[in-house]
C-alpha cells in the first residue's frame, strides 16, 4: 500500500509499505494511507489531500538570430 509521510501539513515523501513490517516514521511526522494521485508537495489539512499549485511557466524572451556567414 502507498503511504504519505506528512510533516507540518505537507507530504514530504510517499512510500510503499505493508503497514505491518516494523518501520519508524521520521520524528514529528504522520503517516497515512494515500490515494494513488497523492505525491510529494501535496498538503493535508487533517481530512483532505490537496495538490500543489502548478509552477508558473517560465517567461520566454525572443532573441534575434543573425544569418550564418556564407
């Protein structure tokens, strides 16, 4: 099963774990079973996972090209 490792309301890692094998989460983290779409950067408010805002597209500035010398 997939589990989200949540720290301060943000998913820091997603792991595959059987839920039974001994494993210790990082101190201060919460570990919850996570739906397939949840990934690093999602937030968790105690009830719902929310996807992060998409990164803005980088600005592209046109450049003038000079013809190659013949």
